[in-house]
């Protein structure tokens, strides 16, 4: 902040006329400091700033006590310090996802597929899976990690494999027809750091129950 800058001690009184500066070094320092102040504290009272600079540079008794100046500067700095000390919401969400996925991976009967997709069998299917699956007819329920439901099929739905999230593609191509699986999709295989409107926040892992009825 300003009180830590050596530029404040070197700035000389500014001239109000258009004549060339007598001391180009002092003038250059003044312009540099002015540009910084315009960015850091826009709207500052320049007359009071210059008076404070004059008094401080000349060693004169300041118009405010040192205690009062310390309190004013601390109050000005406090919002920025509080903002910088707050944890980044994105980092908090990523840490929560890591904990959730670690707990899910430790559950009995869970298997990990490509991309970290976690699956567990709720009902066995029949036949073999279809790695070349192009379309699937399914029933499903989708929830967030906290259990809040964000989507569900009211009736069986057909989906093109190239039109769904990567985590679903991975799971459906590993499922035999007739199977019902619990599928946990990491955010990197779903909606990532962007989320999906107001339904799915950034860095949100998703939990699905998916029943594969037909494939082709």
C-alpha cells in the first residue's frame, strides 16, 4: 500500500502551471506515483495527499496523530486483507470433490472405469457390454453429492452416445442390457469448472442410477 512506498518520500510539490518541470526526476516520480494511486485508490483527495507528503517529507508535525493515521490506514487495508484471506470457492469445491470421490471409491463393490468413473452393480444385466454403442434407451435419476436430485427420466429415454457427458458414455458402453448401476461421475467427466446453469455447480461430481433397457 501507499505507506510502504519509498516513492512517497521523494515526491516534491506539484506545479499547477504548464511550464516544464524544474526537476525532471522528481516530476517523473510524481507521475509514476500518480498513476499508481489512480489505480489503487481512485478518488483520493489530492490536496490532502499533497499536504501529507509535504509534512512528511519536511519533517513537520502532522495534522493527525500517529495513532489516528495508523487507525485510518488499517481501516482502509482491512477489506482487501479480508478478501485475500478468504478461501477461493473453486479450490474449496475441488477439495470437497476429492474427498467425496475418495469415500465413494472406498465403498464395497465399487469399480473404477476410464476417467475415474465409479460404478457399482445394483442389478445384473444379460449378455455382454457394447463398446461400440451408439444409442441407448435408459431410465435414470441424477443427484448431486449431497443427495439433491437435479434430473430424472419420467419414462424411458433414448440418447445418442455422442450427445451425452463423457462419464455416461464410459458407463453405458461398459453396461450389459438390463443392468442397473450406480454411477459416480467426476466433474471432469461431466460439467467441469463451468457447471450447468443453476442446476449443477462448478466442480460437482454427479451420482446416477442408470438402467440400460436397450442399446444399438
